C-alpha cells in the first residue's frame, strides 16, 4: 500500500512546479512565474480549508476522495492547452493547488492506517514520492524532447493515472485514523497553547525557505551556469536539486524513528539554512563548489517536512488536532508566498546572494521556535477548555 500511495504522489504532484520548467517556452517573466506559483499555494490553502470545514476526508472514503481530486487535477491542469493565454493559466494554477489539497494530505492519513512502528520512515517514503514527482518536469525538459503543451498533457495523464491507481489498488489499513474535524472556534485556543504554537512556528520557518528554494533554484542555476553547462544540463541539475529532497525525506523519516523528531528538524534547518547563506555567494563561481552545495541544500531543505506535522499531532490537545494541522498547513503555504515573491525583487537589486540569505532567516527562527518547544515540554500546559471545542472530536 505504501508503494501504491508513493507512486500515486509521484504521478499526481508533477503539476505543482510545472510552470517553472516551461517558463522559457511560454515567455514568462520572473514576476509571472512568482504569481503563477503563488496561486498554487493559495489554491492549496483554500482547498485544505474547504475540505476541513466540510469534513470531506471523513465523509468520503479515502480512496474515492484522493482519486477524484487527482482526476480533477488532470483536467484543470490541461486547460491552458485548450485555450492558451496567461488568464486561463492563472485560473488553472489556482485550481491545481485547490484540488491537490485532496491528493497530498489524505495520502498521509492513508499511510498512517498501515503503520504504527516505523511510521516516520513510511511518511518519509510517501513524501519522497511527492518530491520526486515535483522534480520530473525539469528532468523531462532537460532531455529537450517535450514542448510546453506536451509537458502539460503528460503531467495531466500522470495525475489521472494516479487517481485510477488509487481507486483500483488501495485499501485502508488496520489502524484506523481518528476523526479530526476542523473548527474555526478552536483557532484562538490553539494559538494560545504554547507547545502547539511553537511547533507550528518551527514549520513556518521551514516553509519560509522551502518553496522559494524549489521555485527559484532553476533560475539561479540558469543565470549562474547556463553558459558553462548549457540549458539542458541546467534543467537536469535543477531537477536533481529538487529530487535530492526525496532522499532527504526518507533519511529524515528513518532518523526521526531513531533519534526523535526534534533532532531531525533542528539538524535539517541548521544545515539547509547554512546552505542558503552560502550558495548565493557562489554565483558565477566554481561549479565544483556550487553544484555539490546545491544538491546538499536540496537534500536538507525538505528532510524535516513530514516531522512537523507529527509533532503537532503529538502535542496538540486531542480534540483540536485536526484544526491544528489545518492551521499549520494553511499558514505555512501562505507564508511561502512571501518569499516566492520577494526573491526575484531582491535579485533585481542586491542580487542572488542576498536573496538566498533572506531564505536563511526562516530556518534560523524555526530553530529558535523548536528550542523553545523543547523547553516547553517540561513545563505544565493548560488544556483547551471543552467549552471551546466546538464540533471537534
């Protein structure tokens, strides 16, 4: 079942970063790319909130829910092929994010039904499939075989196949996952709950860096190395930099099961933040230094991602876990929009070194939050009053 879900994520998530891989063929400016990528983030937040508010993951059987959303993603991703133009592309990107909210989060819940021991590694493998899928458009473009419309249609075919695969092959496991409904009334109380607030704060530091790195590292490599490597090799290396996160995710899950989540997230943020501080200053410098550092950054920038959600499920009051997870995801993807837009603006001014230095602030503040989170675990915390629990179970 883990193989089924990981393959479905690999196939279904390829539309996420697709616009960056074909931006040259569509003559998109960095500003266009920033808006198009940010709209996926906004759509994902909107889809998560709608699904959680309506309690769709509990009302609709998991395999039908994921499969249906993946097939809809396939359709909305193909819209720009039917009617090329920036306006429809903008609509398409928002809808892609909206319905991908029914492809990724439910898969984590579905994986959890099959694992008690080794759950960290299992989630890491699932996220690895997702990351590898996001990197594929750049790898395919590096081969010089696909035009933008063929790329979009191939990505849509992958998403549709993901839906069919889950529909046919997936069954829930023996470890039922508790219902965790979303309630707006719980949000203030969750933010007042110190351990949950600090765990979410660490995740926000992680997300400040992650999607801006994934969005702009292909453009950084093209600007720094295209004359030396050539366009095809630049895209291949960009794909490798993103795909390294798949290995990082598996490593993070494996290590979390042995050393704990806090150790993994602190180590990952320290190393990815250090890479962000240094890599921009290697612009137009030796490729022998730049390329390995970019791969290391790609490995650690996402190796901690799955562990933040696990931390929230452990520390949040039981009747508030669903709301806490939705709040964490929504805030994280919204904050990622900030750096997606800020990076190209800083590149136009001080340049790439300072744009990537900006990204290092996220991991630094994330480590501060997680250190305080660790200290908070030894102090008694007030629980959320039952009168504020709304309809959460």
